[in-house]
C-alpha cells in the first residue's frame, strides 16, 4: 500500500509542482508531468528515509512530495534547456 500511496501523492504533487513552476523548459504533457511528480515523490521518500525524517515504511508527506517534484522539474528543465539548440 505504501508504493500505491506514493504514486497517488506523486500524481497530485506533479500537477501542483507544474502550477508552481511553469515555464518553457518543463514538460508540457500531462503524462510526463505526472511521471516526474511521481519520481519526485519517490526521491523525497528516499531522501527523507536516508536523513531520518521518515521511518522505513513511511512515505514522504504531501509537502515533501511537492518539494521533490519541483526539484525534479527544475533538474529536468535545466537539462532540457541545455539539449535544445537554436538554428539561425
């Protein structure tokens, strides 16, 4: 049940993170934004457990998942912006 809960929270966090951090370099598709939000929730859970904020069977909270999703979106935007080239 913990993984399913993380996916649901990640879905909501990805949608909210997209509203917090709109831009041209971020993914524009709903599916990709949702996937990055879920990845952000897993990252927040992993980091929170490693630091000791969460127990072994605890997932990241809603705020932690949003922060993780914003971080993942920022990293994605950084690398997506670097990979685009402009032609004259």
